[in-house]
C-alpha cells in the first residue's frame, strides 16, 4: 500500500475561545486530487492554511513526506498555495510572475526563464509571457497563478477556491483544464470549495466538512451514493431525509417503521433503534416498473421547475407526519402542481445513514 504523502494528525485549532477545527485527521496520497468540501464556516480554509503553514494549529501535527512541518513557515514547506484572488504582481509581466518563486530560490535567470516558459506552455499561455496580469481574462490569470505555484515543483499544491471568481461557463471549462493539468504534472492537489458539482468533477477524494469536523470522506461516487451522515447526504447533492425506527433485524436486513410505511433495507442497526434514511431525487419514480417496486405512498405535488434535461418536482407525502420529497422527473413527463402522484423506488436506493 502506498505511503501517504501528507498526514494531518489530531489537529485542533482555536481563534481565541472559538474552536474552528476539532480533532481533524486525514491523509493525502501521492498524485491525488483531494477536495475539501463544506459550507462557509466549516473550517476548510483554516485546514488548508494549516497545511500551507499560514496558521500554526493549537494542537496536532502536519507531516509531509514523513517530516514534521507543524511549525515550519510557508517559505520552507514543500507546498505552494493558489489563492482565490490569484495574488499576481500587477507591475510584473506574466513571465516574471511565474518565475518569481524560482528567483527567490536563487535560480539563475536563464534557468528560471526556461522553466517559466515551459510551465506557461503547460497551461496554454506561452504566447502571453510578455503581457501584464491586467491584460488577461479571469481564467487566464487563474492559469498564471497555477503556473507560478507549480514551477517550483511543490510536493503538495493548495488551492483556496481558485475558481470562485469565474462565471459558470468559464468555471466548468477551468475545472476540466485544472484536472488535466493535475494529471500531467502528477502533483498532489488539495482544493477548497463549497460547490458540490465542482467537487465531484475534480476530486479523487472528497473530504466533507461541517462545523470544524470531517463528517464524510471517500471517492465522489462513494460519498454521493453511500453518505455516512445526514449532513453529507444533504450537502453532497440533494436528498430526502426522513426518520424511522427499526422494528426487526434478520440477517442484516432491517425492517423499519417510517412515515412512508414499513421499509426493508440492508444495514447494521439494533431493533428499537431510531435511525434516518435518505433517498436521492433521481431514484424516486412516478410509476412502477418491474425493477422499481417499492411503493412509498401518495404525495401532492407542490412545485415543478423545468431545468432543461429534467423537471425538479417537490411533493408532500400524504402520510402522518407528512414528508417533503424532491424528485427528478423526465423533461417530457406530465406532472403539475396540486396533482396527486404515487411514488416508487428500488429498495437498494434507500440509504441508511449512520448519524
């Protein structure tokens, strides 16, 4: 098994009396693209700053390539950071911006110019070497910042919401370019975002954070299809989450009493235990087929929003207590507000949440 490149071990951090990170532990694999995902205030940027050496944690350790870097300043760490505002020097040319880190490391002019041109070529901006940052678009400035960070060959590249200032179309284009560049250079990237779609587009490993804690982690498809917690199920895409009580257990099959009826799922829980279940919008159906046979009861449609390739439908179950449900209907399916519908799903699409 490959040894981790970087390890965050039992990190806690406080600003005064306010604890913003609580006993965080995680590993970063060589060549991986790790995304720290969470809402504002979840601690993800603080964790990135601790990895980069801009903040010294109150407790815990940061190790990179086996070396304790906890107290090491940013300039001495094998990391570089790309900030959201790019932090380019406005009076310098693009080439000089990219070569700046090598200049600080004492490289001769010929060496640093050659390396900077090579890196600009990698990000597709070798023709812009003589321009100033204000002459570039937002996407181009982002690529210059990326080239400047990569030219010093860091072991870990840290990205603090670098796509946040871009419009939707350019952001999606830059997601593709960022992933392609990461694959070519092979450097481990750690990327902060609050955008779930961005996380799924970029990450090999998603780390979901909330209130200063890691609440879920794993490959994007694992976190999406098998979330560990209610927060993760709701934040990593939409979900309908509802409560239930386990009434019987037989060979890892749980029969659960819920507002939507008695449901049977695979999982690990004890009889009498209060649990939560989740189901994704795309797994709720308006009609039964041979392989979608679990009837979740009737619901009244409260809202229908056309979103191009599908309709986002909100409906409220007729159960007591009522459960608000969100589903994705086909773009051509006829469904209208105030009408009543029957809802179905596969039993395997019900997600048993741990917490």
